[in-house]
């Protein structure tokens, strides 16, 4: 018996819309928007194109797709004699639009991750990345010597003028190596991934998620004075109350953390996020075992700046924004962050079912061992 392997069934219950991006986008002429029914149909292009060819509309359609302009494809199709019965026959899947189109015209959609059969799921790598960030934050909170050394290195890194993709790359790699690469499998190169103790933390992909659980979420910047500023960004997202079910295996020979340690780290990370950020917007997360998952959560959920720098975090975050955003630093009004006492100075939100939500919030539960 492999007593050193511990297996767990885990669920993340979506408390707000959650977006796990695939990197793919649906252009604004590649989906059919039906405003009266408040839904979007994503057609199977091959089936739709076959019908267009039968009516000898293929070249006209290609010309329409190449032209600039805001004429929705639904109007072009209706003008050519197609109707909702045709749209339903072409349908690959559909989503409710919620409040996504209340403030603007149709725009491209950022897609959710899907498997080879077009079914949404959450990759284990996305969940493990969330675990990894929380564990690093916990370790640095408990080890002041390591924390001081890493803080000094990160502060020195903020003085460099590098592209956004390279900024703090070396410092972050050194931090992860310092905290997690403790196995000494390769004593000559501590940064070698074989030394990473979290190689013994195996997080599986989630079970398939019913595609009917997808909705469209519009990005909304929520300000300190309670204003909502919708932005022209749409994301396929899981609706609140969706369950993300997956398995975790911990190899005790390699990984020094058990599932209770991981949950404790996640709770500590959420507490810091509440106290240092969400509280300032009066948008605290009140659920226990809260986690931040996927895209659109904002800068805070992906970094340990607030955990590591405490009251100096706003100053450090401002330096990071100044070095990475360049001209966009002023466009996004980050010069106000320090005086406002919070960075960034907007909370990333979305609307669903008439309610404003913090984006990307879930609740984790170990359902069985």
C-alpha cells in the first residue's frame, strides 16, 4: 500500500463569476447576439457556412466579415432571410448575456478553457498556481529572515526598467526557489525544478462542467466612492453556485504540506486581501475558506505584495505599476494610488442577476479523503 500518498476530493463553489481564460477570443462578428432574449449563440461555423453556400451567399459573407463596422452578424443574417430557427440549428452553444450589453455595443469575447469536445473545465495548473501563491505567502509570513532578504531583492528589482514580460522575472524565480526548492535533489542548481517540494502536490483537472453554467461577464472597475465603470471587455465565466470538482494527491515523501496546511494558507491569504484591499471598498469577502481563481480578479490575487510588505505594500505596488505600465500608468490614474492608500485604486467586479460581484471568488471545501 502506498501510505505516503494522500488523496482528496475537493470542490470550489463559485461565489461569483469565475473566468479561466483559454487565450482564444470570439470576434464580435463570430457570435449571434439576440437582445430580446438576452442571449448569445456561438454557431458552428462549418454548418452555418454550408447553409450560406447553398444560398450562394458565401462570397458576400466573406466580404462582410472582412469589412470594418459595427453591423452585428445577426442583422446581416436576418437581412439575408435567416431567422432564429436557423441560428438554433447552427448552435454550438449559447450563453445568457446578463448585463453584459447594457452599456455598450457587441464586442469580442474572451473564451473559457474547454476540452477537445468543447466542454468547459478548470485546469489543475490554474488551481495549483492559486495554492502555490498562498503557500509562498504563508512561508514568508512565518520566516522573517527569508522575508527580509526577498523584500530587499524585490525592491531593488523595482528600479530596473524592463519590459512587462521580463519585469521582476529573476527576482520572482529566486523567491520561489528560496521558499520551495528545498529537496536538494540537485545541490549544484537550487533553481532546478527537481528541487521544488510542490512537485509532490498533484492537482488534477476538474471534472467537465455543464456548458449551460457559462455566462458573459463584463469587466467593471469599482471605485472607492462606489462608482461602477464598465469596460469593453467580455469574458465567458462560470455562473455563481457552480461547483468545480477535482482531486488532489499529496506525496508525503516530497511535499511537506497536508491539505489542512493548504487550506490554512488560503484562509490567511484571503484575510490579508480583505483587510488590506477589499475592506477599503466595503466589499469584504465574508465566506470562510474563500479563494481567488482565474482571470479578472486583479493584481492583488496573483501576487504576495500585500502579504510581504504590509503597510508599505501600496508604495511598492505603485513602483511596480510605474515600471510595468509606462504610458498607461498615467492613463489608468495610478498616480492617485498612494494618496488614496490602496493600489490598485479600483476593485475588479462584474454584474450577474442584477447584483454586483467581486470577480473570481470561490469557496474551497475538502469533500472526502
